[in-house]
C-alpha cells in the first residue's frame, strides 16, 4: 500500500515554520527501514525563491527515488523546516534535527547567512551537513561534517574574473545585498582583484527590501567603471536589472548563478539580454556533448522536475546525489555518511558537475564544472569554460 505524508504547519517562536514531508513510496516499508534527512530552507523572506526552488527539487527527486526502490530498498523522507530567511530561526531548526537521532543528514539552508550560522553547529554535533548556498567561509577552512557541493562565492568569482579579464575589463563596481551571499561575493572579488588586474572602483551594499536603486545606478553610470558586478539572490536583482536598462548604463552588467532561474530570466526578459552570467553545468547541460556523463545526470534531473533546471535545482541535486552515493558506499549512519563523503566520492558525477571531496577539501565543485556566458533571448548561452568553446 503506498503512503504519502502531507504538510504540517508548526509555530516556532514568532516565526511560522512549515514542516513538509517529501516522501512517496511505491512499496510498503517499515518506519525502521526509512532514511530520514532534515532540511532547513528559506521558504519565506527575502530568499524565498531559493528555498522554494530547493524544496521543489528535493521533493521531486525523493519521490522519484522512492518510486524506484529508494536507496538500497529503503524509503527516503526529507522533513523541511522554514527558517524565514532568518539565521536565528535556522539555528532552532537545525538543533531540532540534531537532537533527533533518526536524522542521518541535513540539507543546509539556501540562505548563505543561515548556512554559516548552522553549519558550525552541525559540525560540532557530528551530523553530515550539506549547504544549499555558497558561503565560502563554511568550507575555508574545512569544518568536520560540513560541506558545500555547489559552487562557492569564491568559485563564482574566480570563474567570472577569468572571462572578464579576457574581455579587457579592468575597472569594476561591486554591488551586493547585506546578506551572506551579497557580502561574500564582493569580498571574494576584492581578494582576487590584484591577481586579475582589477581596480575596484567602489562597492555598494544594499538592503534586499529596497525598491529603488536609481541613485546608486546613476553614480555607477557617471563613474569610469567598465562593469557592474551584482551579487544577490533576492528579488532586488530584478529591480536593479530593469533600472540598469532604463537608465541606459554604458557599463557591462555582470550577474552570477544566483540569477540563473526561469523566474528571473522570464521576469526580466528584454532588460537582462546582453548581461554576462556564470553558473555550473546543470544550468547549461543541453550545450554539453552527448557523451558527457554530467549531461546524462542533468537530463535525468530535467525529466524528474518536468521544467528547465535552475541554479537552485542544481544546488539541491548535487547534495541529493552525494547523500545517496555516500549511503550506498558508507552506510546510513551519520559517521558512515560523513566518512564516505570525505573519502569515497572523488569524481562523483552529479547534475551540477563532478564533485571532488577529501578530508581537507569540503567544497565539491571545481572550476572545470563552471561556465561563463551571456544572456541572449532571455536564455543563458555558455561561451567560456573547460566544457565549452572559449569565445568573446
């Protein structure tokens, strides 16, 4: 008899926490045979697009697995708690998962600040934690049991810097929101600026709730900056892109994978065309050779989702594929999963790209799995990266 659990809403302090059970099973299994994961997600608040996309991807993949035998015959359940894009709520959520021994791993928040706040707690508790956001500080230096399998802000910065240098860009204006990702990105660019010959003309940090950026953009327009490099996964990105076009800035507009989603591309269609953007292979898989194993995994993800793959889907898929492989190779215990993540997944093929992990490296994707390109006709077009032709 098949079994499906439905959503439950729970109050936690002042926040309303959505507890969603992503499970579906084609065959009857006992509760003891079930593999439980916890997921802390920003389902509401400024980064809700990230959290909702992450949850949709996790639910779809887990339902697919359970319909095809689960993980080694065991049904998989992922319990999702909303952190409202708030690190304090995220800490409460993760502590709940840590305190219940049935949970063998945690999908960390798609909100970078929340992931940083909770990764250290999970590390101390010795429960495998894979963040669905790219805060560099979580894995540099590496913390026991804490991982990022998507691209970190540092990796985004290095990937895009190489392309901008090839275009002759030397003077950049950095702009980011005051959250974890919005600050980490500009910080990483500042660190690599000398190596790539960049001059940071200025850096603008804004509140993600802002609705008018005309003053900031006018300052940039009147500067000698050659490019505006934007770091945000919040709705403010769409406003900035539209006003960038309205004010006719002469600078190049540079975005990151945080903006590679159908919602963003469709919502800014026309205004965003011509922008430079980068991401990892999941979002450009149709451009890969048919013989590339990453293409096969990304195509599977696309068929499971039944829609185009966003950057956030890729974040979740990398973690899902890694957790599954770790259980298959190390067993379904916290220690067994962590041991497999560190020592048995080197070169693992996922929809996002190839994952390389080790005891001293808890960042999964490498530059080989990155691409940089342009947005044309409201779609991404990879132009630069090991898997693609290098064109200007």
